[in-house]
């Protein structure tokens, strides 16, 4: 399982852990991912996606998964999300 958000495309960043003595050690900053079950109104089923907390808030703000995917750029979406987007647009 990749540590990548399926809706926004957020992935781990590289950086340094810096101690008080200014010693630098390489580390990764992982996105806050959660496995969430969304309810799709147009598809009439639940969809489970691995999304970041920020994406979850964005979906709520847009008014649901269907509205979010309709306006989302396909470059950022995972393969699973792209298929869902095509199905939602074809039903509309």
C-alpha cells in the first residue's frame, strides 16, 4: 500500500530531523492518511478510499464525493478515483 492520498495526490516529503545541537538526520514527512468510506449518491453505493485528512475536509466542503470528483483534476487522482470520476460523469 502506497502512502499517497487517492484524491489529492499528496505523497511523503523528504527532509531533515534537526536536533538541538543542529545535527541533521534524514527523515520522511508522511501525510495523515485514513481509510474512509464515502457514500456516492449517483453510484448508489459506498466507496472506500485511502485519503488524507485535508482531502476529507475538502470533500465535506464541496458537498460530497460526487461533487468533489466532478471538479477534481485527473492528474492528481489515483486510478481507482479516475474510474469513479468517469462513472459519475457518464451518469450525469
